[in-house]
C-alpha cells in the first residue's frame, strides 16, 4: 500500500457550495475511510491543534478515549463579575436519555455547576455562590439524583468550618439553612441500630431509644447545666461501688468527683443519703463528723416517739443556752445512770443524775 502526499507552500482552504461572490454557504465535507467496503474503522489523524467552530459537534463512535488530564467547559467566559461567573447560569455534562426534541432537557440527566444558586456557609465564609447538582430535568424543574461514594473529605478552608485556616475544626453541613425541615435518615437499612458498635458510629433514633429505655448500661449520666445525676454499677465498672449520685450546682470540670457540688441524693447498696442525712442499715446519721442531728417540728408540733428508746453511753453533751443535754453513763448515787446537763444564761452549768424510785424512797426515809 502506497501513501500519497500533498505538499503545500502555504495554508490550505477547502470551501463547499461557493456562491458567485466566492463565499461558502455551507455543505458537507466527507472523509470516506472505508464505508464503501463496509469498513468504517479508518482513522483521521490531526498532527496539531484542532479548532471546531460551529453550533454542534457530534461524535458518533462506539468508544471515545481522551488522554487530556483536564477538560475545560465554558472556555472563554466573557463575564467580568468579581470572582468569576458562568454567564448562562450553568455548565456541566448532559446525558441524553432517549427523548428528543423539546422534551430532551426534561428527561436528560445532568452533572452541572449551577452558578445562579448559593448556600450558607458556617465559617468565615458566609453566603457562598455556586452549587453542584446531580439531577434529571432542567433547572427550575429538577429531580435530584442519588450519589454513591466511599467518603466525603473537608479541607480546613471550606465554608463549613468554624473559622477557617490550617488546623481549624471542620464541619460537614449536611442540610444547612436551605433545608430547615430536613431529617437525616437511614431508611431502607435492616436493624441499623444493632450494627452501631464502634465508638465513632452515628446512631439513629431507635438506637438511642433502646439504650435509654431498655436494659442497656450506656445511659450513665444525665446533665443539665452544672447539675447532674450519675449512675454506676459494678457490672460495668468494678473499681467503684454501685451507686446513684445526684448533684446540684456541681463543678462542670469535675463531674466525676461528688465532692465538687451539693450532693442532694446518693444511693448505694449500704447507704442512702438525702441532703445532709444518711441512712445506713437501720441507723440515721448526719453527713460528716462532729455534726448535730436535729429533729424539729414547725409551730407547736411535737416529736413523738411511739416505742421505747435506748440511751447508749457516749460522750457528755455540750448544751447551748436554752438546751438540756440528756445522756447515760455509769450508775452513780441516783441509781439510774441517766444524767442531764444544762447551762443557764450566766454560763453556769448544772449537771446531775436522775434518782430512781427505790433510791428516792430510801433517801426520804433517811432524811424524812
């Protein structure tokens, strides 16, 4: 097979349908590379740049391969808007879905950049111009499509960050102010809540309901402001006693330490504490050492003890003014071992033993 070569000293121009004025009025230029023999696999090679000026370019091949690293759409944009813009509003890729004519855009699929839409950022950038759209149907009548991918990455300078800049906290704004009534859902999955097992998994509502309303131990603390209720159990943490602690006005930085606030309730297997009083087995004790336990009533109410009570030998009381200390000690001359102690307004202290009936009768006979 031979190769024919056409060598020209200057540019080469092919015109079709030339009128009397020497101007081309259109027509068709065909490179026939084998259609007459049923073979349409011939090749046209352009060694150099290719510029196509016209209204429509159609590539009607079975497989197209483009080795360029970057394809520029909307090239030569004439807009002088600061920051740039797309003069026709959108630019992207349109995929025909078989409906021709005026219905073509209505049924076609688009991957386009919509420069006429904007979204609200949460960082140093506030309103951001431009939204990427995956949809079927033209702008104004879209049906947005799903997207399948493995991960979403956010850089520290994005409009979703708190402030912006290197090492700043980033935020993935799923809905934003454009979708104030939207809800994130995992609808369609099977028992999603049973697979939320990793520390970084995102739970759904049923997972939270199951954890807080059933047997699970995950709900260990309820916090409102600086007040909180903590629940611990030996089956979960063997280093501490099983207990329930309620604290008012605690230190928000030391919520694990029950001494940093006012403990209003503490329940353990052996101690029940309410405010500054604690119940240990069948004992009622104040919280803290050297602390008084006060039984009092309001108005003319009285403290009524509906059973015998015992006085146990202990330290001698130290009554204040208007108080009488009653205590028991070793039996002395009175024969009872029950003593009283009282201080008058001058600071004088009277201390003596109650006399028994038998002793009083003997004394009355002796001193008649």
